[in-house]
C-alpha cells in the first residue's frame, strides 16, 4: 500500500516511492529507493521535501501512532508512474478499493535490490545492470518521449512564454535511469539516431553524455543531476537568437558563427530568469571556454571554469563533431582523436574520464577489421576498451554489403581484430545514416538471443 507521510515521520527501512515538492529541493537522484542508511535519513529530514509517498509492501510502515495524510478531495490520490497510475492511501467504498487492488496487482513489480547493489555512500541506488538487448527498447522509448518534451520546451522559449524547469525534470530522471541500467545504450542510440530536429537531439545527447561522465567521475548524485540538466540547457540560448531556425533545418551548426556566439550569454540569462540552479547556469555560460583561455565569451582559463563547465565543453564538442550534415560529421573515434590533439582546449582529467566513459572506439564508430570487413561499434567491453563489440556490415574485398551479425572482438571465439578507423563514404556507401540504427537494433537482437 502507498501512503503519504510527513518527512519527519520517515524512518530507516521505508521504501520511498515518491519525494513530493519541487524536484530541485530533494537531495537524491532517484525518487524511488529503499532508505537504508542514517546518512540518507539525515539528508531527507534536512531537505525542503514536505512529504513523501512510502510503499509499505516493499519497506517499513509508518511508525506506531503516525498518521498517513492523503490530500483532501477524491477518495484516492493519483500520481503518474510511467504508464501506470498508483493509488495513495486508498479509502472509500468497496468498489473503489477493489478497482485500486486490481490496478496494483496488474502492475509490474520492481525487483528488490540486494545490499551489494546499494552504494556505500548512500548517494543513490544502483540498479541492476541490464543487457544491451533489454535496454535498447527502453532507450528508444526514452529518446522518443524526451525529444517531444524538449521540443515543446524549445518552442516555448522561442515564443517568449513562461518556462519552468519542472518541464524537463522527468527527462533527466528517464535518461539517468537508462544510463544506470546500461551505460552505452542511450548514448549509443543518440549517436546513431538521425531526425529532422538536430537541436533537440543534440540537447538529449549532450545531457546523456554529461550524466554518464558525471557517474564516471563519481560525482555526488545532486551534481550528476545538475550535469544532466546543464546538458539539456547548453543551447537553449539558440532559441533566443535573431534567426529563423526553420531556415537552417533547426541545425545550429549552420548558423553564422558571429551570431551563434551570442547564444551563450542568452542561454545564461535565460537560465537565471527560469530559476535554474546557479551551477547549471554557470556551466551554460562556460561551455565554449577553453582551458588555455582562448574560448568565449569571457576568455577565462581552466582555474576559473567550473567543473560542470569543463565537462560541458567536452560533451558539447564531442556531439557537435559527430553530428550535423553527414558529409561534415566525424566518426566518433575520429572525434576523440581530434579532441585529444586540440592542445589547450579541454581539461585533460575531464577528457580522460570522458574517453573512459565512451571508450577509445565509441559506440557508432566505424572500423575496418583485419578481415577486410567494415564494422560499426555497438557496445563496449568493460575489461578491454580496445576490443569493443561490433556489427560488420560491408566487405571491402568484394565491395558488397554482408548480413550484419554481432561480433565480440574481446571474445576468443573470433580471430578478427581492429585494423584502422574508417568511414563508409570511403567505400561509396552514401546512405549509411539510414542504416546505423538498424545495425544497432541488430546488435540488440543478437545479444538478446545469445
């Protein structure tokens, strides 16, 4: 049963189903977790969260003498939980109780996490890792839903309408949850996905990269949340530029550089006016600064750039390199090489952590194998980042496409290996953008049947 209780009534052992109040007020990344440490309890009680929803079927009930406090009004209070609606502290006629019981019994049950899956520092719960095959479908759904939300947000900003950060808060939660289940599925999908809204896709991709990088750096959960939010907001200022975005196909890389540079300060001012956390607004302002002081708008050096700003510079540049018109887009592995060679541009420690996050050969990179086949990277091997999982799709020997199949280069079952970086265009494959996502889907299906 779900009950609403005051924050002061919460005790260790309760399962938190929902933290009420503003998303920015609570000190945890996840809104659903087993509260099992004194540190978590202390953080919650010290926060501005007015009340919480607990699930007594998955944790302790309210302490004796405590009283659950459903809102006045209907006989059952409803909250959205993905595609499900769950009743809170039901009370009312038998028909209502029977309906709520049927809904609860038909809802999928989230598996309990073992103590080994809970971070010792109590910052957030680590979900069980999911395979690429299982997460691919979820990541696709997250991308579709998130793109619609971010598209509406950009539209409101463009029209000068009131904006509230709560509009995009669910996007951050969904992206983080996907990355926590599988660190490569969402970001890999965003690198492979092509659509007619480059600006929105870039925002989602950069947010996903920021979240993954924050986790790689082992930042506190609240900072990882800010990182994801910064990734979404980096280019909101573009919607304030005096240009017709439709005329450039919403592709920010086609805006005149002199005009485009103004998006940084415009985005910064937008964030301040929208109640975005100051750390996020500052990252928006800094994402085109360089460690050597040759960036813009303030030409500050590394020591004067915030950590989120240094992270944003790396994530934004990487996605810009691999996005845009197909003729100008880089192979992800080439983008990494380009960034490493750009001396003075990025914080070296942050760039190293980013490479560890996406791999030496990131998902979406095209490689030429020693067998003469072209293959796209679809997943990483944590124990050997130099030998990713790939899907060969073209024979450079016959000049013909070949049936795609998943190959794990780190497995002893194959003698093939990486020969060099490559591009489909080198071999006359002009429609590669149209087949990238199919290759990724093939990998997911192969992993699922393996």
